[in-house]
């Protein structure tokens, strides 16, 4: 049986917590048993005898959960000290377990990603710098993005380009484009040409923040690139199809990074 990543994460956490719980229960039961520091109440057992390990486990569980039936109680100073230590540990264990379990259940998995390459595309008679953003989880809304490009000279960061803007909602696929022939994008165009000629090493970062449409949880994403990640292309391959009701279907995430080849003459035009 295959589980989703989030389900596996929750089950792994529960398994680890259960193992720790059993170690604590049996560990303290062993200490009670070895120190002979607990006994049955006289009303429950009118004569004194060393309790079995099974009853020590029972007392350990009752003490751990602070139930306190009173049928077994500590009779020595060390027994009372052991109960205090176990009760304190149980308080922290329960709080930590509950908190982390809620966190693992409601937290959003890392299901947002971008292309591994930075694509220089020729589209609608314009050269564009393009990224494709994918989302395998719940929709994201209220997206605010930032794209930066810079070089390092004499141990100083020299900014080449920076743009901040709001993006449409991220359902499954979103495209981020910078028009390199627009006056705003021209400094980036010149820097890319220099980087492709290996005159400079260009560094880039794409990031955004948004909100999970169901939980309102803020999601942040960032990806770094440099000159070695440039790739030429035209149109990205389709990742999904549309059904008659206008809903996406038949997702082919294997096409996420695939793109039509750019003709050599257009590539030479870009470098001129």
C-alpha cells in the first residue's frame, strides 16, 4: 500500500512517539520493580509482598497518565521521587506529542516547485525570460513575487535587475515571464548576453509568498539560479488536459520541464 508523503510523515511521527512512550512506561516499571518501592494498599492486599513486574507496568501507566486509582502506591522516598520524575516527563511528553501531531496534520507539504532551468523563450515575437511554477497541493492565493539578478565584483553585490509584482492565483501551473525587450527588462537582457558569452557570472533568485486557500497558512518559496541554468526554447509542453466541464485532468508532470526547441537562427538573433 502506497501512502502520500504527508501520511507517511504523520505515521512515522506516531510510530516514533509510540516507541518513546513504550520505553518510558517499561523503563519506569523496571525501576519500580527493581527498587521494590511500591506496594498494594492494605485494603486491596492485607499482607505485604513484592509486586510482580506486570503490576509495576500497570502502576507505571497509571502514574504516567496521572490517573491515580490508589490501589498501588509508593512506600519509599525513592519511590515517591520516581513518581514525581515520571509525572513531570509525562506532562512534557503529552504536550510535545499533541503539539507536533497537530502540526504534522495541518501543515502544508513542500509541493510547490519551479523549473530547474531558466528559459529564454521567443514568444509573440519577443524574447522573454521564463519560469514555470508547479503546485501539487491546495491552491495558493494573494501571491507576491520577487525576481532579482545580480553579479559579484570585488566581493560586492551589483544589482542588475529587480522586479516585485503580484501574481495570479496558483492553482496547478503558473508562468513567470520577464519581457527582455521591454525598457525595464533591457538591463537583464544585456546581462544575460554577457553571461552566455561567459563575460560575467549572473546570479538570480525567484521567490514568492502566498496563502493556502483553505487554511490561510502563509507559504514562502525561493529558488536560486545562475548563468549555467539558462536554456533556450519556445513553448512549454502541456502538463494537463481539459475536460468538458472546464476542469484540468490527466496531469503529466513529466512534461513540466520540457519545452519546444528554439531554432538556431532565432538564438543567434538573441545574441546580436
